[in-house]
C-alpha cells in the first residue's frame, strides 16, 4: 500500500508491516503529511476549551506557546452538546465528515463518553461508509488473543466498550457487529497515538492507518508533529531509499528495563532495536564514576527498599543483584514514582516534591542529569513551577534542561521537542529579564548569565531550526517568524537599540554574535555547576 509518492507500506523484518522510504530523506524532511487524522477524539479535560475539528483552543496549558492555534471562543454543538467548535465552518465540516452519525448517540448520554468508545464510534461509522482508508484499520494488528489473556476484568471492560460503541452509533446489537466492535477496540488500544498541540501539550487521541503502520525504535529516525489537525512525520536523521521509517512509541530516554516493560505491556512486543540490543550497557543507562562517599549517599533509600520491592512495577527497574545496584534500582523506582503520565494535562506534584526527588538523585554523586528519570523530573518540575508562578525556579530548571539534558536526549538540534523547550525557555527568559534589578537577575548577571542576550541567542537558534522541526508555514513556524521579525528584523526592537547607540545595520549582527559567543560559555558553566545552581535554587526556595 502506498501512502504517498515517497513512501510505501510493506512487510517489515520486525514482523508485520512497516513504512519504507521510496526516496532518500534528509533530517528535517517531511516523510508523510496528512491534512487530518482519520479518527480524532479530545480528552475530557480539553472538550470545554478546544474545537473538536481544527483543535484550536481558548485556554493554554502552561508550556504552550501563546498564540499557536488559539481560538477566541468555542461553542457547543447544538445537537449533542458533547463537542465544541470555534466556527460554523468547523461545525459544518465536522458534520459532513461524520459527526452526523454520532451526534444523536453522544447527545443521549448525560456524562462524557470515554475516548476509546467515542473513537470506536467514529471507526464503526467509517467502516459502514465503505471508505477504503477505514478498511485499512481492519488490517491492523489487534492482539485480541493477548488482550483476552490479561484477565476477565480487563477483557470484560473492553467488551463493554465495544457494546457501548455499537449501541451509541445506532447499530444492531448482534454478534457480527459486536465482534467487529471488539476488533476495533483492540486495534485502538494498541494503535492510537496522542493528539498534541504544536508545543506537545496533550489534547486527545488519534488513529490513522497511514501513520499507525510506522514501527517503533528506541533510536527513531522520524518524529510525529501536529499543526492543528495536520500531521507531519518528519525525518530526524537521514533515511536512505528503501530504508524503514521508525518513530518512538514511548519515552526513548527511559532505561532499558522500563522501555521493554512499557512496550510489552502496551504493544505486546519485545524491542530489538540497536539501542535495546545493548541492554543496560547502553550509554544512556550508565552512571558516573563512583566516589568514596557513594556507598554512604545511596543508603538514603534503605528504609524504603522492602516496600518498593513489593510493588508490581519493581521488576522493570532492577539494574543488578548487588547491594549497591539494588539501592540504585530503588532510587530509580523512587524517582519514577514522582512522575505523572506524559499524557496528563498537568503535573499533580508540587515543585517542592519534584525538587526533592531531583535533589536525592543528584546527591548520589553518580546520577547524570541526562539519565532517566532526571530529564522527565526536570521537565515536570519546570511545568509545576510555571503553574505555581515560580518563574525564577522554572528558569533555572529550563536552562539546565536546554544545556545539559536535551542535547543528550534529543541529539538532533532540529528535534521538535528540543526546539519547543528552547522556545519555552526563550519566552520565560524574556519575561523574567523585564525585572533586571531583581535580586534573581542580579545573581544570574554575577554568574555571567545576561538574560536579554540569552533570549536573543535562543531566538536565533529557534529561528534556524524551526524549518526542520515544524516547518516555516506551520502555525508554530509563523509564530517564531513573527517574533524574529519583531525583535531582529529591520526596524525591530534590537535594530532600534543599536541605532540609538550609533551602530549601523551591517555591524549590528556582528556585535550580537560577539555578545552571544562571549556569554554562552558562561551559561553552560552555570548549568554545569551543581553547587552554583543549588545555591541559587536554595535562595529561591527560601
């Protein structure tokens, strides 16, 4: 099956089908582009503030870029009052695309319908329409036998969802329809992916056979990016003609045991990618060299080990059988226990609790800041700080994320997540730098961290990478372009500042480059210096 002129789906050496390039792709190239997914359903938390057709929203999560796909207002569908639209145009398009088949069934329910049931309704209606693309869903791996072996509680719940979808869509409640609905539920359980904003805030779930056919690797060569309803699969690295395209279904920075458990439990396969072949010896799983104080420092977890080892999730964290490795395994488990699901709308942890987890792992003296679960802890700590309006604390965390973590976890400079993190840091840097006389800004200045110059350095970096990460014409790309022109373009804020100093245009860019080159090593030194960062952290916390 050919999904575009540049790719085709065929048998994969991994088993089943995969997506293969019929021409060579360079990093940043669009491998697959879809105007919208076949099936898309919003999370319950996003129904109130998001258009169910174009996915514009009125309320922005704390890590979103203001203005990306933002709507002024969304209104309920007058029929079902279960979905909202930002315009009559979106409502009409949704109705034509299939909402007319589900509207009555949705409206008959007093409560929110679970995502999987709603998605199953869309698939069942599409299958009845005879659309060949929906027919591709029937070719997907369903793992029905595996789901049935998970136990009656799990399987009974899935059967109930299938029965509910058949009922709500108005189909006959017979064996043929129920069997088909069970197949659809199973396909959804192991083939859906997250619907997200351009800045990776979760919105819901999507299913499309043109992207679901892409296999997993913990060292992916491609990534999925959303621009409203548009989906693009972008190459992270070169994909040769005839080469298979891979994305990561999970957090690929997780340790080997955690990755394997997540893939086995959710997708029913054992990953044999190049990273997994290294097992726990992969560089990302490594610890730093031990110090004489190491053995004493990791004893902090001893009082919790008995409780931790009784947890069902414990086996995925086991790193070895020695006493020290058991302690490190328990510390890894402890760190993960503070993390929310990556699909959650916002962290339920406080900045203080996440900070505690980071500090305990850091104090071992051997835990690299780029080794899991540190990257996720830092990211969720930043989210929690932003949500609590602790902007100075968030800035310190995001600097470390940008300098120490992202280049390791996302080695390609154009990786969309890395670019979004840089944008978040740039936006926050600009806001915090508006109070240059504050004790915090003066403390950073004393370390050589000039926030206005840092903002300009980040903006230049983002402007360079966004054509490959999101695309120049995307909503995120246009927002970055607008910021660049406002600040850096002819007649922009920076040009005016230099003009007031008597610096002519040809010299302005050169002066900025010199200032950035002088400051950047100091920013890196600040990020690397645990004692210095901790000192400022403590001052902020106090």
